[in-house]
């Protein structure tokens, strides 16, 4: 099938590459010259595992093309996936101006009925508004469907091709038929790519849920808000663990073995960030309010999340007393491992808070250095985890990159002025760190590990 993808970012570029990988002829449209230049030069504009491999192969096979023109996107295909950003406005609502602008341009350019597919995360009833926009600007025959994206950065390609579920929100058989056709190879697992690094479920079919458009739009926000809730829940439990001398990692392990709860998203730490959870939570709260539902539960989730950074910074203050003029090492900038995305990263919040108090923070991240140099030039960068720790009064772990576990921490300690280690992601083992001579503080690990975790947990 011919398919266009408007917005070639973390979602759009992955979607475009994966749709090409399963055999479609894909045109990706973006208005960011930097991104288009990188793609034209054969460079992947951001770090995402497996993406480069898919881009290279599908460009060479002639199934993946680029353009800066939405009109070309409308000419190329009748199915257009909308993947532009929906950042938060100051009042928490999603900024829908890019979505609306793209719909208008598609309407003006359309020469045949188009199916505009919302893949961006949008408030419920956006489909209705978009359909009106299409009609006003000359594409009354066109339709809008919802197809929320559940991929997570760092595992985006695998998530897209081996999804937990595909959700389509449609108002006509035509729209449903087109979207089922697009996803048929993924549902039937009828493509040959398999990841080399993780096991994937290749049995049976990938689940596809067809609902009406409003339902599909709500599924996305309800899912992200629920996941945020799990994180804030365990973070609140971690505070109690700190207060009474319990270990939140074991509490989470004990909870997570219950299949009704599950172990995922129960990692206590400095909180969630990124381009999705914080803004989607705010947007869901606003959406509920506008429709007469007081979702105060989610306001608490936000408040607890912000409090995790406050508590972490306070622990450092309690230890160092004065931050001004002190050199602090920060390991991690990305909002989570396996990505270079620093948008709304709690790591950046911590660093900026310390800088505001006059500390000299030297940071290291295995992937986000280029992004940091561009997006956060005020952050001083080191070339290695070890170098960041040179003459530091404290070492902070802010992103749980697994490679931090491999660093020779005895050597790191030898470089530091004071062996103070604040593990904001509970990445390291408190007992081993104490044995090395670190003053170790995790999150919610009030008592040194009372019993051993089985390695699989
Ligand atoms: N990042 C994620 O993990 C993720 C996961 C699921 C859903 N989402 C949702 O998907 C949407 C996109 O997120 P993202 O992370 O890919 O954002 P992004 O910023 O990485 O990508 C958006 C892209 O759209 C382009 N763009 C903006 N306006 C445009 C226009 N008028 N014409 C053409 N291109 C335009 C930008 O240049 C950018 O490349 C958001 O609504 C987000 O909430 C994101």
C-alpha cells in the first residue's frame, strides 16, 4: 500500500521505517530542515535501537522516501498518518496547532478522499474537530481515524512490529478496512525481521482492537495515566520505606509477583519524564475537567512525581550542606535508558536545580551528549562516566543505563573528593556500594537489603 507519514520524529520515523519494512511504500514528511538533511545524508536524526538498520534497508529498497511538502504527502497516498508533536500548553492542555495545521494543508491539497489517521496522542473528540477542519478546507469526503501509538522510546521498533495491541478508532467500514489492510502483515506476523537482542512473541496474531474514535482516543490517555499512576504509587511507597527502614525494591518484587499487579512500572526513583507521561497526564486531567469529571487522583500523581525530584535534591543538600561551588557528577541525562531523548527528563530537572544553587555539575550520558550540546548547552559534559566523577563531592545516578553497572566503581571512588553516591534509580546494590566505601543513598531503601532478590526479579 501507499502510505504517508506526516511528522518524522520519534513516532513518525519509526512508524515510517516499520511500515516500509512490512512492505508498504512510505513517504515521510517533515518540516524540520535539520531532520531532512540528516535523513538525506543517510544519518538517523536520533538514537533508537534498530532504527538505522531499518532505514538503511528500506531506503535502499526504494520503499521509504522523504519530503518537506504535505501536498506531496497527500498526493502520494490516501492513508496519511499524523505523527506531529502535541506539546503541553502552559495550562496543561495539549497544543493542537501542528495537528490542525497539517489537517488544513492536507484538505487543501487533497484530490481524492483521504483517511487522516491520528497517531499523535490527542485529546478525546479531536477526530470530530479534525473532520470539521477537513470539510471546511475542501475535503468533505475525507475521514479521520484514531490509531494511538503505544511504542516506548528505546524499544520503539520492536514495540511497533510486535505490539501489545493495535487500537483503531473508526467511524466507517472504509476506514476500518484501510487500517486493517495497513496492519495485516503485523497482525499476521507476515514479515521476516526479528530483533537479535530480545525475544519476541511470534506465535498467533497480534491483537487488534477496533472501536469507535472517541474510545480509541481515550484508550491512549487512560493507558499512559495508569502507567504514571503505578510509578507514583511505588514512589509514595518508597517514602514510607525510607521512613521506617524497609526496602522498596523488595516491596515491589513482592507486589509484582501477583499477576494482577505485575512487576513493570514499579521501579521507585526520581520519577517519570519524557515527552509522553507528564504532558499526557496533564492533558487527561484537563480533558476530564472540561467534561465535568474531577480527576483529582491524577493531580496527586503529578504532585508525587514532582516531589521525587525535590526529595532527591534535599537528600543531597542534607549531605553536602552547601551546594554552591561544589563539583557534582551526574550519570545520565536521557529521561530513560536506550534513548537520547531529554525532553522533560527528571535528570535535567535535578541538574538544573543544582546549577541554580551554584553547584558545578559535570554530566555523562552514553547517548545523549549530542542532544545535550544542542538542547541544553548549559550542562557541562564529560567524555566518560569516570571523567565526570573527577574531583566530585557526590555522584548522582539519574538515568538507569545498564552500562553504569559495568563501570569500575572502586576506580570512580578513588577519583572523588567524597565518596557520596545518590542512586536516583536504585541501579546499584547498596551493600556492595557500602563495601566499596561509598556513602550510598537509594530511593526507598531505608534498610540495607534484608533478603536477597532472585536474579530474575
Ligand atoms: N515519543 C514517544 O515515545 C511517543 C509514543 C507514543 C505517542 N507519542 C505521541 O506522538 C506524537 C509525536 O511524538 P514524537 O515523540 O514523535 O515527537 P517528535 O517531536 O519527535 O516528532 C514530531 C515531528 O513532527 C514534525 N512536525 C511538526 N510540525 C510539523 C508540520 N506542520 N509539518 C510537518 N512536520 C511537522 C517535527 O519536525 C518533528 O520531527 C505526540 O503526540 C506524542 O505524544 C509519542
